[in-house]
C-alpha cells in the first residue's frame, strides 16, 4: 500500500516539473510575424494580432511605464503579459524579452498599447523598421 502511494506522488511531481518546463519554453521568446497585412506576436498564451492599418503610432521608449499587472510574469529581464496602465486605465500588452534594451511602443485602435522587443537589439531595430515601413504603405 505504501509503494502505490509513493508512485502516485512521484507521478504528480514528474508531471508538474514537465508542465513547468513546457511553460518556460513556450514563454521563453517572442514569436513575431507580419503576414496578410497583420502584425502577429505571441509568447506562450499571450497573443496579439493587429492589422497594420490600425497602428496610430510607433516609437522607441527606453523604459515601460509603471503598470498594474492583470496577468503575466516577470523573470530576470523578461516581462510578458497583460497590464493596466495606471494613468489612462487602458489595457497594455507587454512582450519584452530584455528590459535593459530599448522597446518598441505601438499604439493601436486609438488608445491600446503594446510594448515589444526581442533578445537581439538588431532584430528589434529591423522589426521597428519593417512595421514602420509597412504601416506607412498601408496608410497611403
């Protein structure tokens, strides 16, 4: 009877560890694409699809503002999730792989914000240029 009980607990521990590792791998980096006139970004369970025609502004910021976390996580220099802007009370999505680097600030649908950067600063710069050029072309 004692051995069966240990096997059950060992199984639960193994499943929990595998689940934690899977969650880490899914949220480890941002996956970004621009297809069919849409900017798509996802990291684990956090996803956004924004038509390029809906961007109101795109800019660089050194720091993200103070926000209240609705759900998400912070780990070392990573910050991901859904936040609420303390000043404007609007929903803000954060997909930041490195808090020490510059971030892209996208404003869309009049007041919704999205902050994003990639682990590589050059890749972030290329993403910025690509979004900027495509969103300008869509407006014309």
